[in-house]
């Protein structure tokens, strides 16, 4: 029901519960969805956890951008810091000033982010109609978020501030070091990062071999492996950038200049690539993990429910109208009518009215059953009866045991065969046996096969429309389960991808930020190129080449890492939940879209820096400084 204005769903639910009594079960739509999500995922507030986790990831990516940006800014202010030291400022005073600047910038940025978030939430609530219950603004939490953002900014600024505050006073009298001086990591850090990555890989592999606690140990190993890879980026990203640069050098002198500029400061390029690599890697990890879990779950459901779709009428026959409509549903490739009666079992059983203390439903699939059920019906003959192992256990019988069926004075002796084809409490027999046992048995069910399990939701929606003509029908089979699982995975994946998209956007803004600061550093160089005849569009093209190469390398490395970690996570989860053999799946189209969007966004991030560099006057830039 829909709640009118002036009341909330919780208030209406409480009133109905009061009228119906304390034992009544009344739920709001939100509570029902939460319960369904809990039953499927085992986690009640899964989206709340997703928001927290990926907010932390966005903060991590933002911190990497802050470290890179402040490093460039403070490097450009080296003379200013040296002069402060020369006139008597202590290291602690310089450090406090720089940290105060970082705190102020972080506070302003966090406050702006909180206001923007509230505005987006208000717009979204208005569009979805949620504002009719009032917009709830948790002021206390938002203040903590703003303070947390400022604190993260200060923490991220510690490394560049500590480095900059150690500048000796005489550094103000020396010329500034050029940006081409690359910082190389120490051998100790290289050894530590390699050992961390190896330890993580070992723990992840060991976790997959465990009988219990698989996910826990694998996650710890994956975290250490990812940490080691991120630290190792300083060693493998610069060679990849040089390799990518060689690939574009044949495009002309502008492409060569852009590729050469990236190699001049590998530390800065690595930091920018690493942020994008982290965001893209997490997105691809989710995509590969979700696709692999879906394929694995679909295979497990196919084994558990060999029939894709079953439509059953518990109280009578399925109408010809419904049978025809189901067969005509898009996505359904074949159907088979199934006759069903309730028969007595055992030598002493005698069923006259369809009921008995020891009875079982007997089903006989008709024409087309071999096209509906891919495997499992080959052992069905006129002398056998198929039953699920659980059904045989409930009946106290075993595979190979004789089964006597009686119906309206007709007795038939068969041999039991274990099979996953029948539902629980159902025995499947051949059409000839049913003709002999109950010639007038009604067609109380329809089995159907689907063409493409990846379109389970659309197919099931079409089948549900076909069932409208006859109320009371029960829809079951593997395909409805796959559709339900797809719905949950798709929702979680969409929310997680959207949140990670924010992290990727932050990383791409870092690309633009890095290029902007590079333009300021290379102002005289750009002016000299302009004075020598380089056109403005070519100068913009040079910066675009830099941005595209940064985005491309970051995206490609992120995709490679995502493939590994996504497969690792899907394997661990499948083994922990006993889903059966793991079916790894890579959504190539989705991965290609991620790479393409990263490259396009990188090119877009170069527009403003390129415009600023192209519009500067060569004469003014050459005489500046």
C-alpha cells in the first residue's frame, strides 16, 4: 500500500500492527527489502558498509593526490621556505605554518564537499519522492566528516611538509633544482615491498587451500599483496611509461615531446598513475568478482535445479493459454508439459482419492522434455523412477531399491534412480508408466528451457506476464534463482562502481592538477617553444599526450591488478560458501569501457592546463623569474 501525506511508513505499520495484534507480521517496504538482502548476502546493512569502505578508498586516493600536489607546490616554494629559514625561522615554525595551511585548505575543501553532498542528497530525494517524509540531515556526523577530511589532509601533508621543512637556509641562495631530477626509492624499500608482496601472495594461496576461514586469510593476503604492488609502482611504472612513450613517438615531434616530458619526473608521474591504478583496479576487481560469482552461482544452480523454469499448479491443471504463453515468451527455447498425480507408495498403499499417509507426487514429462533438460533424463526408462536423494532419504529408500506405486487400483513396480531432476517429494516416471498408472492425469506443470541465462531477469519477467492469465501458479527452477542473484549483484555492483567512480574522478583530477603545476614549472620552456614557432594547438596536443599516457598506463595496470584480485576474491568466496567449481568470468565489454573512459577523461583533464599554457605570452613568460 502507499502511505499518504502526513504519515511515515513506520507509523502506518505500527497502527496496523496494533489493529491486528502483537503476533501479526507487518513490514514496511524498506524493512522487507533489508530482510531480503540479508537473506541473500548475510549482511543487513550491506550498502552502508559499501559506503564506508569506498569512502575510505576515496580518501586514500585523495590522500595520494594531496601528497603529490603538495610535493610539487612546496618544491616550487623552496626559495621562500629557505628565505624564512635564513631570516631566523626554525624548522618547527616552518612546519607549523605549512601544516596550518594544509589544515585550512582541508577544512575548506571538506566543508565544500559536505555542502555539495547535502545538495546532491536533497536533489536525489526530491527526484525519488523520498522528501515527502522529510530530508534528514545528521549534523553531528557531517561535522565529524568535515573534521575528518581536514585531518586526513594534514596527515597526507606530513610527508611533503617534513621534507620541505628540512631545507637549509642556504638553499634560498642556490638555483632551484629542475623537475627532471627524479627521486629513486631506496633499496631497502624495494626489498621490503617485494617481501610484502611475496608474503601476501603466499597467504592468499594458503588461504585458498584452507577448509575454513578461507575468505579471512585470503583477504589479508590480498591486502598485503596490493600494498606491496602499490609501493613497487615506483619501480615498474616509469619503465611502462617509457614503453608507452615509444609507442607514440612515431606520431610526430609533439608526441615525442609529450612522452619525453613524462620521463623527466618519474616520481611525480608514478604518484599520479598509482592513484588512478588503485581506483581502476578496484572497479575491475568488483566487475570480475561479480561476473565470476554470477557464473559460478549459475552453474551451481543449474546442477541443483536442472530445469531452468518450472510452472506448477498445486490445485489443478495448467491452462492451455498459459502453456502457449510460456512457450512464446522471449528467451524460452523449449517447453514440455508435465502430468502430475499423487500416488501411494509401498506394497500396502492403496490410494483412491489422491491422498495417503505414505504418498508422493508422480510426474511424467511429456514431449520436448529432452530439449528442456540437458542431462538427467537419459536414465529414465519404463522400468525406472527418478527421485532426488533427499526424497529417497525421507522415504527410507535407497538408489536401486524397488518402488511400488499404486493409484486407483493400478500398481506399478519400478527401480529407484537418484537424480537432481525431480523436485523434493516428487518422483519422475516415463510417459508410458503414467499412461498405465493414471491415463487421465492432468498437465499440472510446465517445464521450460531458457536460451541465455545472462538475460535471466528479462526472461523471468516475461514468464511472470504469461502467468497472469491463471492466478495461483508457482514459478520455480534455476532461472528465477539466477535472476534474484543477478538483481542483488547488479545493485551492489552499481552502487560500488558509482562510489569507486568518485575515487577514479579524484585520481583523474589529480592528472589535471599535476599537468597544471607542470605548466607553471615549465612556463619558460613552453614560452621558448612558442617563440620558436610551436603553434598553440600543438602545445595543447603535447600536454594531451602526457595526460593520455598517464591515464592509459594507470588504467592498464589497474585492469591487470583487478583481474588478479577479482579472480582471487571470487575463488575464495566460492570455496568458502561451497558453491562448487569456480567459473572465472571477465566482462570484457565493461573492462574496455573503464579503460576507454579513463583515457578520455585523461584527455579531458589536459584541456584547462593546455589552454593556460597556450594562452600565455612568450615574451612575458621568458622575462618572468
